[in-house]
C-alpha cells in the first residue's frame, strides 16, 4: 500500500511544481517584455496561468513613471490576457497567439521642468533617435510576435505641472475598443497604444508631442476593420487643433470571453 501512496505523492508534487514553473515562466516573460520595451517599473496584483493551455490572465497591472514626475502612475490596466507559445519562450522568443489589453486610464504628465513622461518610453526614445540603436536593449531587440491584439482604452488624462503649483488637467473619455493583427515589433505595440490613446484628444497639441513620428513603427500593423494602424497619425493631425469633446473611432467587436478570465 505504501508504494502506490508514495507514487501518488510524487505525481502530485511534480504536478504542483509544473504549475509553479509555468507561473514563474509567464511572470518573467511578462516582466521582461514590459521592462525591455518600456524601460519603466511594472507591478501586478495577480497572475493566473492556465493548466490545459499556455494562457495567462493578469489583474491589476500598473506601469510607473520615473521619479522625476509628480504623478507616480502612467498606466492603470485592470486586466490583461495572453495566449502564448510556451516552447518559444524557452528559445528566447515571445510569440503570442492572442493578447487582450484593458487600459482603464492612461495618464500623460508634463512635470514642472517641462519634461513629458511619454518621452521616458523606449519606443519614443528610439523614434526621436531616428530608429537607431541607442542602448544594449535596442541593439538586441526582443524577438516578439502577436497574431491578434484586442485593445481597450477607457480614459486618457493630461496633467501639466509646468504652468504652476496647481496642474492644468484635461480628461478625455475615448473608449477605444479595437482589434489589430500581425504585430512583429515590440516597439510597434507601445507606439500603437500611445497613438490610439492620443489621436482622439488634443493632448498631442497641448504637450507638443510629435504623434506623427510614431507612424514609422506602425507600418504593417493592420486593424480588423480594414484600416492600417498608420492612419492614426494622419487622423491625429486633423484633430490636433480641436478642443472639447473627444472623437471616437469605429470600434471592432470583442470576442465573447471577458477580460480577466479565460477558458481552458
């Protein structure tokens, strides 16, 4: 009787170890991608890895500004879902079949010295440098691919501390809900999020941010509505001088699976 019992314990321990290993791999993969692509600090409230398939649901993801900014948080993302290729990760690649991002708030900050937090993002730095390698991470880019991206952005907030002690604040409820395909450049992912967050607001004009400069990163990224992502820059130019109510894009339909949950 002891041998079957011991064998059962061994099987249970191995199973638990396997699950814990998947959690660690997924967490490291997510942190690695965000750290290398954004260059900013990231924290997650919880991370749950699927058992029957390589999928991960992340809750309470927060991206922080560098400490030179009065506001600590740049991005508040309650939910993120990724269906990934596990063998590819062990080969140093990040291959995602599906990614869903639910951004509650994107906070754009100009500090008292006139510096913009968006300029801290590595993709923006690369854009300003004309796409040339400026550091070790840029010289050795992440081998990343996303087949399908579903992007939600609720609110974009602009806070300008350069005009005085009390910041100038503008809020835009943009309610972006769109799908994109064939993303092969990790910097294109960040550029797409920034472009979609700003294109239906006047923030680019208020902050003197060159939104058109991101268009080079978006070449080849297509929306499922049939529009190229590079059109975001052109649309941003048309509305840069507008004030008041934000303009919303036609949004693609989300698949039935809710954010923060996944089925095996």
